[in-house]
C-alpha cells in the first residue's frame, strides 16, 4: 500500500536551497542566451526611429540613410562571397 499512500517512514528532508552564486550563474546564462535576439530587436527599433527622424529632417537624408544601409548589406554580401568559410 506504500505505492498509493507514500512510504510509512518519516518524510525525507528537502535539499538546501541554492546559493547566491547559483542564482547569479542562472541569470548570466539567461542573459547570455537572450543577448543576441534582444540586441537585434533593439537595433531594429532604433534604426527605424533614426530613419523616421531622418525623413522628418529631409527626404534626401532619409533616402541617403536607407541607401547607406543597402550598400552596407551589399558590401557585406560581396565580402562573404569572396571569403567563403573553410570547411574541414
């Protein structure tokens, strides 16, 4: 009947709670995993705000900012095409 109602012995002691070092280690692990996605998200929002601000100052400034982003992405693509990763 111990299977249904538990053992007839005294209850086991709970393990001691984690220390502050374990807590800090877990916090750093979570922040490390979320750093890149949050950086991309915040970067995209800040970039969008800068483009909107540039268009409020001047249409040409906004278009120039968009052109600079497009040229930077194209340049990165060309650089990656000329420097393929070494496998093996």
